[in-house]
């Protein structure tokens, strides 16, 4: 057991239940006295030596740890003081070029790289957006008659309101009833492409086929008893598409007028982030006249095949 962290949780629990280290040790030695021959099996000095040996051994470890933490803290404070001094000197310097230390240069480069990546990600994340900046341009023929999205990129309807992000849809349904609304009064049923919401023994407010498929495991609903409002949250199966309506019986919105929030690369899930990074890489490669990731993959496969079959004539093969 000595030095083994696997017992930490149990020991923490025991110290907590004993309400302090003193009571914990009192309980330990009480147990040894009642249930073992710790005091009577050997001499008293032997028993004391066991306790003191363990105390001194781990006391030394604790001192070394505290010393290491102190040095690390002092080092951090020293680096912070150096940064503050450098920033102060920079602010006081009216003009001219200031030479940065290696550490300052590395921090500055990381900040610039992060800002560049976020700007490129905001431009690259696939989303259907409005072509016009102020909405004054004439609508295309296919978009005439479609509703303009509300401030949540969804639609405000007579009996409910829905909003969306690329990943989720949120539906707000207020119920105008003259009694205290409870969860047991609500009916909410999720399907892969169906949704039903309403009150028991009453016509459903929503009952139809969803515009797109959802992840049923990610669908939830809550009731705000004070406002008698039900909020349903749906997780889109395809997290890269704007819905033009909630259910197929709803009027369509013009998704070209959707105004998505500014996206940061760090906000994306792993799969989406990987796809965006690949798109950004391919875009940079094209700008430099270099092969994209797919083209490079094909070239590597062809090169490997050529190496495995030297007897074949590849003189007419073009590497694209």
C-alpha cells in the first residue's frame, strides 16, 4: 500500500468522515489496539519505530514536493515580472524598433498564428449565407415568397418559435392555459425524422415530419412552469446544414439570409474541425500552386506502386 495512489480516494473519504486528520489517526490506532497485536505483538519501541519511520519517510517526500512547487512558483513569478517589465518598456518607448527576447518572440508568433487561423476558419466554415450585406439586393426568383429568418436564424410562427445553429434546433412553445402546467401534462415524442409536442387530451401544437433527420439520443425538452413554456432542443444529424423549416408543413425561410455567428476553430467539434483544417490546407496549397491533400495522397500511392513494380514502364504516366 505504501506510496500507492490507488488508495487515495478511500483515504480521502475516511479523513472526510473522521472530520480531520487528528480524528482519522485516533481511529486508526483505536483499530490497531482493538483488532490487531500491533501494541502487544512486539515491544512498544518497535511499534513506535514503525510509525516514526513512515512519518519521516513521507515527510521528506512532502518537503521535497513543497520545495519543488516553491521553485516553480518563483520561476513563474520571475517570468511574469520579466514580461511586465518588457511590456512597460515597450509602452514607454516612443518610437524605434525594440528587439524581442526569444520567449517574447515565440509568444507573439503564437498569437499571430492563432488570429490568422481563426480568420481563415471564419471564412472557410461551410454555411449558406446571404449574398447581400444590407438586404437591399433583389431576391432571386426561387427565393421569392420565402420568409426572412428571425434573429435566431429560424422562424416565428403563430403557436411556436424555432431557432437554429449549424448543430442544433431549439423550439419554444408557450401554452396559454388557465392552470398550473406540470410535466405530466406535456406530450413530447421524438423520432429520427418526426416530432410531436402538445398537451394531453388536446390537439398537438407540432405533429409532423421534420425537415431533416435528428439524433434522437441528443433530443431533450424542459418545462418552465412560471411561464408555461416548453423548450425542445434537437441535435441535427447533419451538423453542416441550415434548415429552411422545422416540419414539412411549415412555411420556408430563405436560408440565404441566415446570419451565422462568427465561428472560431476552437468552437468546432473534432470531426468538423478536422474537415475545416483540411479545407484550409488545400486552399493554401492551391494558392501556392502545390498539390492538395487528396492529390498528394494519389501521388504517394502511385509513387509507392512504381517502387513496388520496377519492371513496368511508367514513362507515359503524368504525376498530377
